[in-house]
C-alpha cells in the first residue's frame, strides 16, 4: 500500500468516526471505536460495489477514490445484486449490503454486550459486523451465519485477513445454530416479519434478541426482545432503520402477475381517507397500520392506463386472495374511488387501522412492543403488554 493510500484511508476513517458520533448524538463508545480502528470497514468491502439510485458498479481498481469514499460514507453500500446472478444493467436489485456505519454502531450499542458473552449473528454479509463483535468479546464467542455460500466464504476470508476467526456457518439464519448456544445475545442484520422460535430456544434466559423489523406494509424499525426463563420473549420497537428482508421470509408477488385476474368483479365504493395519509411521510401511521393489517402489502401505480385515474394505490394480501385499489382522479383530494375484491375488504381494514391509531393519540413506533410466545405467536401491544394492538383481518 502506498503512503498516499494509507493517509487517505486514515483521513476517511477519522471523518467517519465524526459522522457516526454526530448521527448517534454522542461520541462513539471507546470500546467500539477501538474495534473500528482495528477492523477497517474497507477491508471487508468487495472489489466491486454498486452505488447510487441506479446501482451503478464501482470498481476499486478502476475508481479507487470513489470506491474509498463510499467505503467511509455513513451510508449503506450495496455489495451484491440479484443474489449474485448476472443480470442486465436495467434489472438490478440489491441482495446484500454493508449497512450504514451509524446504524451498525447504534445496534451494537443497543445489544449491550459484555466480556465473554456468546453472540450469534444472523446475516454475515461482508463480515464487518462479526469482526467488530469478535474484537469486543473474542472470536471464540462469536458465531455468524450466512445463507449465501459465496458471501459466507468471502466473509470468512475477510475475517481471517484481519486476524479474526469466529465461527462462520452457511445456512438459514431462521434455524439458528444450536451447536454454539445458548447465546447471551442474538443480533440480525436482516429484517424479519416473524421472529423465528429457534432464536428463542437458543437464547439463554435473560438474553437479548435484536433484529430489524418489517411488515408487508412497511420495512421500518428495530425490535429488542429480552428472553425470559419460560421460552417467551418481550420487548420494545425502536425507530430509524430499514434492512433487507431475511431470504427465507421473502414474498415475490406482483399485482397483475399474481393477484388481479380478468374475471374478478370488484365492489365499488368511495373513501375520504387519502391514500397518501397511510403511505406517505408519516412513518408512525404506516408502522401502526402494518402491525394491525399484518399480511397486507401495497404498491403504487402512477399514470395507469385507465381513463380518469391519475394514480392508483393497490393493496393485496400475501396469500393473493384479496385485493383493493384506491383511485385518485388528479383533481379531487377529498374523495377517492375504491375497488375491492375477495373475502376481505382491505381498504376498510386500513381505514379501521388508521382510525384506531388516531384514537390512540397517533403513537410512534417507540410506544409499541411485541411479545413472542414459545409456539411462535406474535402479540403486538401499545405501551404495555396487556394493551394488545388489534388485528384487522
């Protein structure tokens, strides 16, 4: 490595420490800052990353300065597209990323790990998060699992190159890895719609499970659970995160391919609830609606080829048996046409969920919690475990 390159890396790393501290609202804890300097982030990024809204490839050798700048921005960096398959330039979608460093350290701080504790990480990715944990508690106490064999192999190599060799396992993180347990801390770097019961079984009593959260309605938030001695876990949601969904929980649904059929004859009605009130910038409203509707997803269709319709909001269940559409004519912002088909009236459910949220005082994600029972039952609640959030469907 040239002197100029080493100096550039040091400058970039110092800048990132400052950015992370600013985003955390406090100095980066010394224990994590020491880990940061010991396992530099750029040592874990692949030669090619994908950047920007169009996921343009950026190669380390061809554009080193740009590549290094992305390595030390407080932003996520896409490290794999399309599950590693070759695709055309116009058909890329992200399948693995190096998370923004500020959320990495926010989650590590929330994990509240102590010396000697056993930690299980779901979603090895590049291996950087596992390296930080291994530096903190010792590599012998860290087990990390990755579903993608190629990513797992590269992460293991990255870790070995910085002198750390935690257990790197290839497999579905939803099944956990009982051989290394029981674990005092379980942390996921992918979002889940259901907390796997294997995590509860493999956690030590009093252990912490920290995972990004998602509903089909909205990918948003963190969930921190504490496991009791009877196989259940309960805890609070926290805002400000969005992660890729665990691969084994993905749903690949499209409105016209999987849901709507030519023979469907929907019922027509009118609503005064704006579709943007439940899909716009009000993350609190969307979070609450997602907790209540639970299996309802949505998609916008701008400028559909339908006379008198400027925008259409589609809703559907994840089993593709019910759907709804809410139309805006481009002029009237107070009345919207609703079409609904199937055994459930999805827009009615969304209206009821939004009304419940408003009557509850429009609470944000931090007032909600979740209890997971040993049989996998998920019970969301508001403010306290005995104040359950109603399910609409």
